[in-house]
C-alpha cells in the first residue's frame, strides 16, 4: 500500500521562517524542514496500480503558478482539544482552483471526491493530550507574514508513518504553468 497526498512545497526561505516560529508549546511535535508543505489533496492508502493511475491523472492537471504569502497562524481542534498548529497562507483563490482540479482528476482516476472542506495551511505542529496550551503561541504569531513567494510545481508525496512521526518522499513532480 502507498499512502499518498498532493502538496505544494514552500521555498527554502519561507521554510526557514516557519522553522523560526516553532517553539513555545510544551510537548508539541514540531514539523522539520522535510515535512513542511501545503496539502492540496490527501489521498490515503492505495494499491500500486491505483497509485500509477493517480500519477498519470495528476499529469493532466493544468494550473498557473501560484503566488502566496504567509498569513497568521491558527489551530485545528477536535472536541475542544487542539490537534494541529498551522501557518495560514493568502490568497486562497488559486489554491482552491488547484484543489478542485486535482480533486476532479483523482475522481476521473476512480477515487471518491474529498469530503471535507479545503482549508489551505502549512502544518507546524501536531499536539496531543499532553501538549501544553497553545494560546501564547497563537497570540505571539498572529501577525505572521512573509514576502510573496511563487510556487511553480506540485508534488505527489508518499507518506510513511513511524515512531518518529511521518516521513514524506516526493515521488512525482508536476509543473504549474502552461501545458507543453
């Protein structure tokens, strides 16, 4: 089985900026440089033939390069408990369009449409019941921003779960821009 997702990878200077804010929440599992990405579409576990169909389908997605900037921080929670700390990005329109195109391409490859709302973000940390409060982190970095940066390709990643957390390997790269 292959655990897959489609993502955009911020450039090195933006990843360095994000790494610089990752502190101040006891027992948070902070992402490292290799884990920083903006998920366009989580796919999940698939067999090899389906993974090959996915890789082919993504090659048919055409979208323009996307220009973004960092825009604050936030958190996701479940049942009143913070589960994820993230950095926001702005604007969302081009990301939503790319998400829709990827979702449609994957549906044509036989996968169900994604059932949850698309909320563009870059995960900074995962938390659990033993993690300290995140209020201070959220307040300190609410104004997080960056210079604009342009993303010129999307990636198909394979995720491997282990004791130290998830490890991501880019298995295919797709340019954003005019089709050849």
